[in-house]
C-alpha cells in the first residue's frame, strides 16, 4: 500500500519521505515490519513516547501529533494536528472506506442506548436487511456475536469491523456512540445516516466535569463527525436536552423525527405494562400500529419509540417495525430474570446511575403493586470506582427511596477502596428510612439478598448487568451477576433450570 494513498483526506502539517506500508497500528507493541505507527496523545498516555520502540519493531512510517518530536532518519515522517482524526482517515482508507458503503444509525444518550440499538437491529432484520451491531454489550456481524471491549471502539478497530461487515453482505450498521468516543473523535469521518438521542441524565462527570460539556459531546453526533450532519435526527422531546436538539438539528439540515410518551411524531397510547411484556398503540406519521414487546417497563416504551422512529427514518414498513419489536425477546443484562424455581423474583439490570435506579425500582414497585401481594423490593447495588464521586450519594438515595431493603455492595471499584466508595453512597442511603445492610463482597451481598427474600419479593441486582468481570485494584476477575445469582439460589436449595423471559414475575 502506498503511504500517499492512505493519507488521502488526512490533515497533514509536514511530510518527509514516502513508503509502501503493510498496515497501521497505534500501539507500539503490535507494530510489525512495514507498518505505519500512529503516535497520538491519549487521556492517560502519550503514544509519542513509543516512537523509537515502534521503529525498532520495524515501523516504516511515523504519523505523529507532536510538534516537538524530532524527525527520525530512515522512516517516512508525517506530522498531523490531531492524532485521532488522522487515525480515522488513514484507517478508513486502509479498509477501503467501509463506512461509506453502509447506512449507519448511531444511538447516543445516557440510558437506553443498548436496548434501542438491539431493537433497531431486530427491526432491520425483520425488514430483510443485513446489518451489523456495535455496542456496550456485544458486537454482531455475519451471525457472530463478538465481545465488546468498548462501547465505541477506536477508529482502526471500527473500520476493520465495518470492512468485515461489508464483506459479509451487510448494508446497514447500528452503533452505540458514547460521549467519550464523540469528544475523543473516535468516530471522526464516519457518516451517520440516522442519529438517535435517548436522554441525558447525570453520568460521566468524572470525565466531562459539567452537564453542559457532557451534552456538548453528545451534540457532536448531530452536527457531523468530520462529515455532513445525519440525514435524519431522532429526538426524545420528553427530555429537555432532546427537545433543545430539535432546532439544532433542523438548523443543520437534518430531517427531524420526534418521539415522546404522549407527544411527538411517534408516541404511545393505551399502554399496558404487564409481568409478561408491554402492549400499546404506537402513533406514527404513517398511522397507528399495535405493538407487543417482551421488554418490560416505561423506559422500554421510550426505547421502542426511538427504535421505531429510526426504522421509519430508514424506510422500514410498519408491519416490519412491529414484527422486529416483537421478535426481540431479551437484551442481556437489561431487566434479565434469574429463575431457579424460587418463590420470589430475581432480576439483573445494568442500572448504574441514580436516574436508572429510580426507573428500575419504580418498575419493580409497580409489579409488586399489580400482584396484589405484600411483596417487597430488595435492591443490591454499588458504585463504580475512579468515576464521578458526586453521583454516589444520589444513587444511594435513589435506591433507598425505591426499595424496602437495600444491600450496599461493591461494583467495579477499580483502583479505589471499595469501602470508601460505599461510604460515599451510604450518605445518600441514610437520608432515607429504608433498612439496609453493607457487604463489600458482591457475591456475599447477592447471597444476603437471596437469604432475606420472602415469597412475592423482587430482588434487583443493579449496576453490572451484562458484564462478565469485576475490576479491582488487584486486577480483573471473572464475575457475572446472573451466574452468581444462580449459584446463590442453588446454594439456597433451588433448582436452576433455564427459563424463558416470559416467566419473569410469576413469583410475585
């Protein structure tokens, strides 16, 4: 490959020499002879420190975002103003610009991204379209399910994935697009046909510092990521930030489709949320359609509306939209039931913000009330380490207000002391009159909740959802809330057999 061809469209400040190259890497440990090494400044490290190591490994060309690094002899040298933008352009060229061969729908927002993405993928499949999915839970391509190391990968991995999707016949892609990825320009140069905004609540302020900056990062998806703005913007107008994006998107030439509970181009009527699923009439610009979903709760009505509006924007027919929604039986780690024949309900959910905890406990409370029993809501939760400390007491208060009993435990403490994290959350929990217990060992905390439960109770195991590991200062260890809950139920004497989603709630 000619280096000059790979630099097409990249912002180049200085270029010395040329070369035929064999590939591209931004991690010096992966460099092979003939590669381009792209040295860029990151959030915690600076790739420019590893230029000499990359050359020693055989790099034929260096692309650097540093103006102070001296040119090394014997290699092509390219200076760029922004490393990640250069990575996006070069990797797109390397893989023959696969994003331009796909209709890409991007989903951003604090909560609901994964479920909305899964729903949209299911609708596109029902419409006979072949699509790929990139998101927090997992990646999908050519019928394969791949692990998801990041919600939105670096552009090199992203373009490689999209190349594989195109090679396997995909014509569409559905992506969760995180605020980190948008601000760091990991999706620079990716043309989004449809952009979906779910909501904005407090999260990631350890990184963005203010809600204004958090929203500004999300807004990048709707202004264009080094490309034209999306053709269609799907906006939740029940969310203040979503409503404000209507004028923003229209001013940039996007077609705007709105959704909300009782207003917007897509909204719901005659909503019935039961223990087996959700039924409602969806009002759309093409008329009303009857919707049945295995997914449960008000938040999932919003997710369904957003995904349906996006599918409409992708010209899917009404009957295919309804079929795709009903075809999706579950989203891993999102209100996922664990049934071992116990006389109470156990649910695992990803809720890891105060707003998500309020929604989760409110849904559980509705289920208990609808059952006509004296069932209680028992919530197991923790807060992540090395993240926004200020949200911890808010989460504690939300869990306490929504539950009858709380087990405060550890989530992913990372480099922090789990007890210090729990003490931050305890401040908010103690503002409520709710009975609670503190257990830093998450496995023991789940066992404690199971031991506490009585017939008709519902246990919510919140925070980690689909995750299969726990990250501590000692390192990363295997940990799956669903598996641990099954183990705890088995130890309590219950028979853990597989159970379809429709069975959730039968114990209430």
